[in-house]
C-alpha cells in the first residue's frame, strides 16, 4: 500500500473505519496484509450478501433474474418484501431520473484517492439519493450509521464531485434480514455535516501520512490507548500486539464470577 512520490494511495470507507478505530490494526491489515480466515457462518452470510448485491445489479441493468430468485428462498423472500415495501425504488420508468447501479466515484484529497461505490444512485436535477443494500441480521442504530465512514465518505464524495448542495443529498440503507424482514434508515446530509467531515477527513489523512512516513523508517503505527483496550477483545491481532492479556483477564473474571455464583447455590436435600 506504500506509495512512491508520484503515486497516490486509494482509500476506501472500510480502511478509514479501521484507521480511526485502531491505526495498528490498519497496519497489520493493509500494509502487512495479515488476514484471518472467516468462520463458516460469517462466510456464508457474506456469500449470500454478495449474491444479493449481484442480483440487484443485474436487475437494474435489465437482465432476467427470476430463475435465480426462485432458486433461493431467502432471496425470493427479500425481493418480494422489497417489491411490496419500496416499489418506487424498483420502478425504473421515469426518464427524468438518473439511475446507476454500482456507481463508482473518486476524489483526490492530499496524497490519496478517496473511492466510493454506490450500490444504487438515483438522481434528478434537484436531488440525489444513495442507496445501499445490507444483509445484516441486526441493523445498527442510526447514530452508529451516521458516524460510520461509509456514510460520511459516500455523502462527502458526492457533494464534492457534483453540483448538488449537501442539503439535497441523502443516503438510505436498506437492511434485508431473515424471513423477508426489511428496515430502512435514511440519513439526510447538510452543510454543517459536510464541513465536519472535511475537518475529520483532513485530520485523519494527515495523521496517516505521518504514520506512513514513520513506518517506512521502521516505526509501527500507534496502538489504541490503555483506556480503549476493550477494542482488542475482538481483534484478531491481539496476540501479535501483545494485547491478548486483556482478553485472558476478562475470561478469568467471567470464570471467577461463575464460580462465585455456584458457591452461593444452596444444597438441595434428597
């Protein structure tokens, strides 16, 4: 991922999320490319999510999808529920609207190329809406979505690369859950949020440049602070970062609590 003086580094929303959460995790994942295999359940959900995204893309460009939908009961349930709850999104009859599936946009910032791929972009002369499909079992709350770099970056790039005012841009997440359940969360953009994102993005990219320069000189990216070590509990690099002791400590506390609870149980006379 390291760049030469004339080469720009591509940065996605996923990379920004990891960089903000833990710079050392960013180093291990993207600079050193250490990856852990996904568990079978996660891998199955990711495969289903990829199939659904492909299905929606094929539908948008006019390719037949009935055969694929009927072959998978989960996909069929999602499509039927979506056609019922949001027919206006599936309808592509108004020529006034620009619609593009897997819409790709880039924006240069400092020595980086920010990238965004919109599952679906719907726009007219007045406003633009970004649509994103999610196949999570449990959708996050709206506040979490607003602070996520996917929301921040996608809205920011569209505002910076188009003539739309921030107030005329929005992003809607559609969450496809089990048994055909749907939920949508819409996030409206505005000038204040755009200015906030500009500041946060500038600060984060400046830090990345400094960390990359030091990394080339043999210095590792910083770890999360001691007060944030709870992040390490779910990190696959905890042992590599010598932070697995916090996980062991929490496990021991759980065992001690269980034993203490067992000790308070009264004996039952037989």
